[in-house]
């Protein structure tokens, strides 16, 4: 099996008109387009969000999470949820719906199981990136959250197309090496371009694909890499590629001082778990 040729073919499909999303995904993309309009209002956005039950439920759930509900007063309606979250966070949640719907595009039970594992990894990375940005690297937390949500869209797209290539994702550990050696970037760029990912986020994800984590971490790319290394569940495609984490984790412990990093994660554990729960609900 020529894995590199398959990855190139999948990337070409993502860059063409073959990239078709479910109805809920199209609604989430419409919300993102409306958010780009400087004249859009909370009422206009609330009506759009209310038109899709999945997006509406996700918006209300995150608005009631620990990070966004400091007062402890629960919200039960979409308009107040949109008002509490703000437009930047709403953009993140629209992206989360897009990615979560891509999970459902897997064709076989085995591929769906991979997609579910990938979503768990994605949710952890996004939540950790938001907290690390706010508490440690001081890049914009909403941008870090957004980047964490979409950083694996190429992997979701590959899983959705894998049924066309029997055996591709059923290979033994290490045989999907081409994914880590450029395949992730090749397909990821094509899908992210179709989704209209902002340039700073694209630049950060490119840095993540390169895999260089600066010490101490400062940039958005560093934030994503650190969150990826700390997420308790690895990407299943990285596992199939035979990627190991051990060396990276050791460098993090030495460079950041384990006590400081541990304290930050311990203090933020409730926030991280609340965000993950809201994303996965």
C-alpha cells in the first residue's frame, strides 16, 4: 500500500468540491460567516444559533461552564448565552460543531471509534490550550481555544475518507509514518483552507506540525504543542504513525519546572474538566 500516494489523493479531494458537510455543519459555518460581519448583532446571532439544536445546546452548555459562569448563575436561553460568551467564543463553538460533525462522517464502526478517540483528544487539547494561554503563555485564550478545536481537522477528514482505502487505518503500529512525515500538514492545510481558518491560527498549526516546542513556551504554536503533549489521550493517528511522546514530556518537565506546571494544572483542573464536559455534551 502506497500510503503517501493515498494521503496526496485525500488532500486533493479536500481541496476540491468533494468536501461536503452535514446540515448542522453548514449552519455552524454560516454563523462563522455572520461573525465576520462588523454589523452583526447579538439578536441576529442568537436567531441563527437557535435554528440548530446541536449548536444551541453547545453554546448554552459552555456559557454555564466554570470558566464562563463565575457568578454561578445558570443560563437557559441562547440569547443570554451568546451575550455572556461574546463573539470570539461563539466562533470557537461554531468551529467545535464543525469538527464534531466531521467525527460523524466516518463510514465504518472501526473508523467511528477512531474518530471518537480523536475528538476526546481534540477536546482535551482545546481546553488545555485555553488555560495554558490564559495562565502561562499569555497569548489570546479564545484564539488558543479555537486553534485547539480545529488543529486535527485534517485527521478527521482522513478518517471520513478511509473506507475508500481498505486497510489504511487498520495497519500495524508505525505503518502510517507518512502521516507524521508531512501527511498531516498536507491534508490539514487543504481542509483548513476550505474552512477559512485565520492566518495567525494557520501559522500556529503549521508550527505545531513542525514540532519544535520553544523553551520557555511563548507563542500560540508553543501553546498548542504544550497542550498536545499534556493531553491524557494521544491522537489515534499519531499512535498509528508510531509517534512517541516520552522525550517531549521530559523536556517539558525540565524546562518549565515540574512544580510550577503541576500547580498550574492542578489549580485549573476544574476549569479544564468543565470545558471538556461542555464540548463533549
